[in-house]
C-alpha cells in the first residue's frame, strides 16, 4: 500500500466517523433547501459527493498540484468509497430512523 493510499484511507476513516453527527444535524435543513423526495438516495449521493471532494482535495494537497488529478487517482478514490458503501448506507439508515 503506497503512502497516498494510506493517507486517503485515514482521511476517509475520520470523515466517515463524522458522518452520523453531520447528517443528524443537517438533514432537516437540506430537505428544506433541496426539497428532495427520496431521503436515502439524496443523502447517499450527498455523502459520496462530499467524501469524493474531501479525498480529491487531500490528494491534490498531498501531491501539491493545482491541476486536475489523473484517471488512476479518481479510480483510487472511487475504489475506496466503493469499499465503504455498505457502511455509509448503514449510517444513513441509522440517521433516518432516529
């Protein structure tokens, strides 16, 4: 496992731990603003987009680049998120049932 992957995994671990509290605090406000119909689908997309953005910026900062990432970098981000898909889904389910 290379250093970039380790850092992204660590950042993802930390951000996923924050998700339950973040979603609980913001879910009602998001619903008022975005007026979405399907809670779980919207929140899942929002979480994935947020986590992608965080990992993207972390990788850019790590590499000290100002341009866009290469395809292999996007694949690494997508793979990391895909591995955590069930965990993210469970967090959303738990928040929606509270």
